């Protein structure tokens, strides 16, 4: 056992004695975690504060339901909800099951897509914002909240989105059906089947997102299989041997890891994060390794999704890493097929 004497410089009158026992054994450490486990950590002060927030949303929605029951379903009721209630937007999202992040992405789509019907529905031309398409960045929560409170036409546009968004062909083609179904007028009426649908979709969202059948990489593998082009996943053999610590698993190696001709990496991003910058840097490093050990290989990137669109600085770094870049647009998929035919020996 070791005893330490500590005298703080700023106040030498106080002396602290620390008793430092011998290092705990593995068994002691293990037993500490088992015996002193708190199971679930929670801060009572935070819990009470957050419970008040949840209750506020509940009460807001109950008042809204009562208004709809007595006055009928009117857009004005939802416009007042957004304008007058501090958590009005959160309540609307809770009612429909539409995630806050999804709403931000969708507002970005409205700003960049230039679809006439969508622009008209959301009254975009009256938002009072002028933006160049190539410099558009995603609006944060505070910007959207401010627009909702201060800009009448933006507020009306958001309400129109939830009332009529599912009728717009562009959104029907752009949004996954799993998300499009949340823009249902039945949910705004508080109809029980619609509310049950909200609960089920909320519960199953993680499972839905994780399904392999919903992975855009499946489109690439289907194309390769239709064209009878063999491929493998993993690392080209030379990278595995020479740069084991720097290599990474490749999405598609054509035709195989021993004699690669084309390597394909896929990155479809809907959400945004600082990790996209790291992803771009990683692909740049992989490109250098490929040039060193396989200078004849074509390094292809499938880079797509609204997440890349709103982080255009990272996007430019990302596409620099590849010899050729494609998206999952139907025209691009056809171009990809022709590229394979022309570049495979």
C-alpha cells in the first residue's frame, strides 16, 4: 500500500492524503462491476425535467385532438399549433412519426429539387430566401424553428406538406414508401388505425433500416449477377499481404481478389455527420494504396444520397478518390453497365 501527501500550491494550509491500494486483480475488477452494478443510470433531476417535456407534448396533442373533434380538421389548427406552441413542431412530428432529421432532409430536397408542384405546395417562392443551388447547406434545428415562428408562408408550407405531401408524384418517387406513409391525413385526424401505424413504424424503424434488402449495394450486386460478372468482397490479395494495417474490406472486387480489375465502393448517405469527412479521407488513402500496388485497377465509387448533397465540401473530397463516380439514378445505372462492358477484359 502506498500513501501520498498532496499539498495544493494555491492553498498550502490544506493537505490531502491519498491511499493507493495495490492494483486490483482481474477477478476483483470483475466482481466490482458485478456487485456494484447500477443496472440503469439516470439523473433524477433530468428525468423530472424531461418527463415535464413529454407531458407537455401529450397535453398539446390532447388539446389539438379536442379542437379537431369540435371544429373539424382544418389547416389553420396546425398552423396555430406551430406558431403559438413552443414545442408545436415536435408535437406534429410525434403525431405522424416523422423524424426531425427526416424533416430537415426533406426541406433540403424542397430547396434543391426545383420541382414545380412541390415548390408550389410548400410556398417556397414566398419564403424570402435566395440561394444558389451549388452552395446550399442543410438548415439546423434553430433555423427551421425560427422560420416556422417568423415566416407565415414557411409555416403554411410545412402544414401543406403533412396534409398533401403524399399526393405529390415527385415525393412518391423520391421518398421511401416507409416514410411517405407517415404523411397521412388520417394521422392528423387522430384516427386509431393511423396512430397504431405510427407506433408500429416507430418500433420497426431500426429493423427496417437494417434489412439487407433495403441496402442500395444490392442493386450493384444484382447488376453484376445479371451481366454474369463474377465478384468478391474483401481485400485484394496484395493489399492484404503488404498493408494489412491500412487495408479495409472492399465492397466489390471484380472479378476476384487475386486478379482484380475493378474495385467498387458504395456510400449512400441520408443522414449527415462529421464522419463523412473521415470517410472521404479514408477513400483517398485507399486510392493511394491501389495506385501503388495495382496501378492498372479502376477504382469506382457509388456516391449518392441527400446526406452527401448537403455536405458538398466532403463530397468534393470524396469523389476525388475515385476514377469514376456513379449514383443510383436509373440513367447512372445504365451508364454503369456500359462502363463495365467497356473496361472489363
